[in-house]
C-alpha cells in the first residue's frame, strides 16, 4: 500500500472516529441549542476529511510510481 493510500486510510479512520465522539458527546448533554450548530460544523469538516481520505486511499498509483517500484536497482 502506497504512502498516500495509508495516509488516506488514517484520515478516514480519524474522521469517522471524531464524528462518532462528537455525536455521542452531543447526545449525552442537554445543550442541544448550542450543540447542534457545533455538531453540524464538525460533521461537515469530518465528512470533508473522510471524503479526502477516501479519495486518497482509493486513487490508483500513477504509471511513473509503478515503474519505479518495479525497477531493478542498479548494481554498484
């Protein structure tokens, strides 16, 4: 797995975990008037981070990167 795919995977996991913590925390409190806008804003940021991470995780490597990985190192 390439470095950008690993980073994407960690972003997806982190964003999902952050959104879960925010929802659970908001449901345990009674300040829904304050918590709802914060939950919406956090959800948007978390969803964007999830989307960017998902895109990075599922992007196919470029041909140049594949050729570098398959290249035989020069003997010294």
